């Protein structure tokens, strides 16, 4: 792949974002790295310049802040060299929804929903106008598991998955590919930041971040719309999705189902 490709990565200072940066750089992508921690971003950028010989720029930003988010939107809108957006920045909160700190939940909603929505919106418009581009939205397997962990976090990832599927329909035949990636538990800093140490998870549940990103990029290469790196039998996902589609004709009928009607 030529170095004419340019990827903008949010949440790039560590974990999944930093690993995408390394693997995309190895594929020849130039990079724009976005995160709050300028020191870590600059260290990663310098390392990638030296190891991969690609161009790397750094845009420190807190995507929960309106002005910072608008700066990144403007970069996507104005920089016609950008060919890939990785919507990766995100956070979780400690504990169950009902008992969690509502201010932390509000910050999570801003980072996990508002920011990727606005960036995906501007990227979709820009890429469609250019006739090509890739948008990768990082969701989670918890988008499909409603009964476990923090319900608000799960809901943010369900939102990302739903938005991605709708974008895929809207951008069909536009030259823009949109992929949802649904990681399971992955060995990153997000757990410690949320107050839930990663050591509380059984080792057999944890995927190494390098393996996750490698699988996700393989799914992208294969043209997948939804990539679940831990799922060996993709037929299970297809059965699930087919069942969802089969429900659709019955969800908007003009009278209640017979079991709800009085005798």
C-alpha cells in the first residue's frame, strides 16, 4: 500500500488506537494521531517515523470538549489527503449503571457517542464527495450482550453498531467502506481507568491487543461490514443477523399481536 494513504486515529496514545497506528504504519499509511496525552502521542509519533518511515502528525484533543472536537472535524473536512478514519476513542465507568457516578456516565456518553457520531458524519460526507474512503468504528461485543457489565456502556456500543449498519446502507455504492469492529475483553488500559483492574478477568477471556487489531484489519481487507475478532464460526453471526432481518416485517404492523387483544 502506498504512502498516499492517510489515517486519522482517535484514542491513539495507547491500547487499540496505538496498535492500529503501528500496524497501519507498517502497511505504509501516514498518520494523524489524536488523543489527550500529547507526551505519549509525540513519543509514539517519533517511534513510528523512525521504525516505519511514514509521516506522522499529532493533534492533542479532548473529544469531550466541543472546541477540541470541532478542530478534529475541521481537519477531516479540510484535509483531502485523509482516506481512513478510525473512531476508537472511548471510556468505560466502574460498576453497574444504577450505582455508577452519573457525571462519569455523562462524560462517557460524550466520548463514546457524541464524538464518534460527529466525526463519522463529517468523514462520511467528505469521503462520499471524494468517492473513496474508509471509516472504522470500534464498538464491542457488549453491543450484543445487554445483560452484563454497565448498561450505559453497553448501550454506547450498541449505538455505535447501529449507526455503523445504517451508514453502510446510506453509503452503499459511494466508494466508502464502513466497518464495525466488536472486540471482546482486550488487554488495554481501559479497565484500570474505569476502576476495574484487568486482573479481575480470567486469562482465557483476554485477547492481546496486537491480535485484535491484526484480526480487525484482516476483516477490513476481506470487506467485512462487521468484524468480531474472537468469533471463529462467522456463520453464527450471520444466523443472528438473518434472524434480526426476519423480524423486520413483523415490527411495524398496524394492529397489536393477537396475544395482546382482549377476547
